[in-house]
C-alpha cells in the first residue's frame, strides 16, 4: 500500500486563542472552517480549537492550556521552541502580503530573494512560529 495524502494540516499550540485568531483571521485573512464550542473562562470567551483555511493553506490552532489554567504570562522555556517551527506558504503576490501586514501595524521586512531562488517574506505570529510566504523567482 502506498500513502497518497491529499493534504497536510499542522496543529499549532497557542497561548491566547483570541490573539492568535486576530493574527491569522483578521490580519492574514484565514477563515474559521470549524471550531470547538465557545466557552466562558477566567481568560475570557473563546474556543480551545480551530481549523483555519486561506486558499490552499490550512492549519489548526489549539490552546496550550485548559480553561482557567493559563498562567498570566508565557513561560519562556515552553514557548522558545516555537522559533524552530516554520510554515512555508506558497503565495504569488508577496508585495500585497507585505502591504497587508504593514497596514495592520506589523513590522515586517520587504520580500527578499533567497540564495536558492525563492522570493520570500518572513513574519512571526504571536506565539513565535515563523511564517514564510514564498514563490519561485522564475
């Protein structure tokens, strides 16, 4: 039997679901495909899990803490490893992505040509995960 995947949807642990949604949905334009039921907790009203989609890109977000258990601040050791995770998203119009991010007050360098022939724009989400929007130079 040969595996024939039809997609891949990474799951990212997030500290603050509303903050993550503001970035992915409100800034980048992802839509919520599905989510767990909303809850009311000490941290506010939110849901623990969401499946997001933008064009052909999909990802899931999941809260790292149960309701009423999130610490007041991020534990540096737990979140430091997120910098090792990069999501590479195919996107033809990097100038539009740059303008969209800048219009939301996100400081991001303009697209650059990588030594291996990809135009790339890098940004970090609120939880420290790296996102790279890219397309081939040719």
